């Protein structure tokens, strides 16, 4: 595990407890003097730990990489989640990102069709301009 990595409140982490339980969750607090972190557990090989906070040694955890959710399916799932949670600001942000991604994909497909010389019976590129 990466001992040099800075752990901050809100980071998603995975690691183990002093009892050797595997945990996955987010950091609620850190204690730099003791070298420990308090993790809210969302998944564990010990079902009793799920939904609870545990304190563990900083060296026993790894900070998980931040996902950008660039996949259209992931964005769609997050938009659904924003709707369910009634988070209008998040919904607007995700919808804008999704629209930009679709526009970029459409432009790429149009460019590819133009370069390949594919034309329909009207002489236009296979992807119609909108």
C-alpha cells in the first residue's frame, strides 16, 4: 500500500483493519499525530462492519482513483441517480456533460464519414448535418 499518499477527508479508500478485515469506504477524519484514519465502511468481508465507522492505520489503506465517469452508460446511470435524489444542480451538471459528449461523438462520426467519402443517394455525407 502506498504510504506516501496524502489521505484527505472524503477520499474513497480500500484497505484492512487491525483485525485483518478488508474494507472499502470513505474517509471521515484523519489523525496525523497517531497516523490513523476513520473510515465509513460501505463494503467489507465482515458484514457487521458495513455501515459503521472504523479507525485504522493510515499505512493499511490505499486511496482509490477518482473516476471521471466519461462512459455514456455511467453518465446515464448518474443522471438517473441525480433524479432519484432530486439533486437539480448535479442533474444539470451531468446532463450538460452528457450533451457535450454526444455532440463530440456526432462530430467525430460526421468527420469520419466525410473523410471516407461515404455519401447517400442525395450526395450528402452518410451522417446528416443537423
